[in-house]
């Protein structure tokens, strides 16, 4: 983008838009900014290079591993760790660029894991996979703040998520709710907050905006132990919380592709209510309130209510958006609607239809074709679901799909005409 700007300067001078002196000063400013700005591509290749070097060393050692004595094996087990620490110390001491810090941090992160595994294998130290990953995480977490490394933070987040899944999803003979996951993710939050505050529009911040809620979504199911019936409610409340967070001005004013909370929240809500729109879903056993799932649901519900109250007090809730309030109606329905299939099915189908109409209205108000068509897709998904679980004739089903198709065409055509007329009015 900067190179394009520099190339345009000569044209601007030729057309007497700016003077030659102004063009020279702009060019000097742009070049000075480029000198102080880290090369993102170089950083990526530096991290990939560290990964390839580490994998290559491991393969070379693995090929000759059985020929080494225990002492030599121990030396090789600690050698990557020592080398990684030297590079990290050099990066910090000499205040090297972010490329050095990201590369050395990535190398040391994997060196820690390989050293733990090799020492355990050499000396036959007993343990399980979850303990190994937890030890790896605890030893590598300080690197995030020593190096201010985004790559190490992302790798730790992935490792923490895998640890929680290993503990909570019965991959082993014994499973439990990974409460330690909350502590470990909290330790990463200061780094994430720093990115939100100081690098709001950076690409790496957008990656965190997507990966952080995705991690919580994956792990939430591990906290469902006794009452699977409440798992659906827990997820809907979580997605509602994402959506309400994404509607905060800090996130909502960013481009949609950077707002992982809003996108995941919206998609999650739609998927959950579509799942619950089937008649068979509501034949569930009534749950009791003194359970872990009930407490988690209550916390998520309270967080949603608190966020809405805060947004209202700040004057951010200017228009009614069904997505933001759906959790209230659904929580009431979920608690009292079990074992009454006809009520639950009808109300949820009306909810889905209302969500589709709401999304279409938002897209039309913003002149956003993506949001508009997303609303139409919600209604199409509802019609498709009813295609499989109703006894309507194929003629009626076909007419429904034709109607939706016509709706796609007309709504896009009308919005396009309005957009063109608005542009024409602005020109005049």
C-alpha cells in the first residue's frame, strides 16, 4: 500500500495537486515508517524456519537414538533447551527485533516439549499425556511476557485447549471438568488485552479475536458431566454472550472479519435454535437444579444480563436486536418447556423465523448484501429442516423453496436499486 502511495506522488505533482516539496516530505515519512515497521512476512518465515530446524534435528537424533548411551541421550535431550534459552537471552539482552523474538520463542517452546518427552523416555518416568501437556504449558507460559511473543501465546492457547479436551472428553479412562483451563487461559488474558489496547486493528489481534472464543466453545462441553440436557442451554448462553460482546462499540466498529465474537455468536445461536427446532428434541427428562451444569448456565446467563445492563447504561442499545435478547426468552422456555414438545417446537420455529427477519432488516438498514443474504439463508435453513420432519406434500414443499428463491432475488434487487439511488442522490 505504501509503495502504491509513493508511485502516485509523481502523478499528483504532475497534475499540480501537491507541490514537489510536499511529495518529498511524504516519501521521506513513508520510508521512515517502513524502516521502523517489522516485516510481517519475514517474521512468518522466521517462525517456520525455527519449526523446520527443530523437526530436522529431532529426525536426525531419532534415526541414531538407539546407538547412544544414556549419558549422551541426556545431553541431546537438554541440548535444544539450552540452545533455545541462549537465543532467547540474546534476543532479550540485545533488544532484537520481533522476528528474533518470535523465532527464538517458537524454537524454545518446542524445545521444552521435546526435552520433557526425551527425559521421561530415557529414565522411564511414569505419567500421562495430560500431565505432560500441563507441564509443558506451565514452563512455556512465561515466554509470552518475557518476549512479548504472539506466536508463543497462540501455541500456548492451542496447547491449553488440547489439555482441556484430553482431561474432559474421556479420551482416557478417567475424565473430569478441566477447571485448571480457566486459570491457564486467564494467564494469557493480559497479553490479549495488551493487543486489544495497543494493536486493535492488527492481523494478529484478529486471530486472537477468533481463536479465543473458539477455544472456549470447544472446551465448554467438558463441563457437561451429569445433565446433558443443559448442555444445549449452556452453549446458547455462551453464543449469546459472544454476540453481545461483539456488539460492544470496541468490536462492532471494526470490520466484520475481525469480529470473531459477533460472527461466532450469531452462527452459534442460529445453529443451536435450528437444532432445537425439531420436535424430537423436546422429549427430554427434567433436570434438577443442584448440578454443575446449572451453575455454569446461571453464570453465563448473569454475564449476558450484566453486559446488556452495562450497554444500556452507556446508551449503546439504540435499536432492538432479537439476537441480543433471545437468551432470556429461550432460558424461560427451556426451563418450563421440557416434556411439552408442541410448545417448545412452535416457539423455537418462530424464534428462527424472527431471527431471519431481524437479520434481513439489519442488512437492509446497513445496505450490506452479506448480512441480508445471511438472513435469507437462515429462513432457507428453517424451510429445509421442516422439509425433513413434516408430512407436507411435495408440491407445498416445492412452493416453499420457490418462494424463498424469489425472496432471495427480490430482496437483493430492491436493495441494489436503493443503493444505486442513494449513490445518485449523493452525486447531485
